[in-house]
């Protein structure tokens, strides 16, 4: 979950830093947004990225569902 998002316009394109509540950081180039794009376009792109983070080569994601709870052996 993001704590804050920083956007920076550079001559090469938009850059982002996403700081998480857990203390992590995700930084990089904001792909798909031209360098001369309006800040609102960059904000929309980073908002979409936070909702559906990009997949890095060699990374994986999972969704865990509890199928059964262990018995209470008290």
C-alpha cells in the first residue's frame, strides 16, 4: 500500500518514486507517458501502476486463499 508518491518530470521522461507504508520504495521511469505530457497524465499513469504493479522479469505474484482452518487442539 503506498504511503506517498513522488513524480518528477525530466527531459528523458517522467520518473516516479512510490514509498510504501512498510518502508519499501519502488522507483523508475514511468513508461507509456511522453516527456512532454501534462502532469495530470503522469498522475493517472502512476495511479494505474499502483493499482496494478508492473511485473519484473523473474518475479511472481500469488493470491493465497485459506481453504480450511486448522482444528483448535486446545
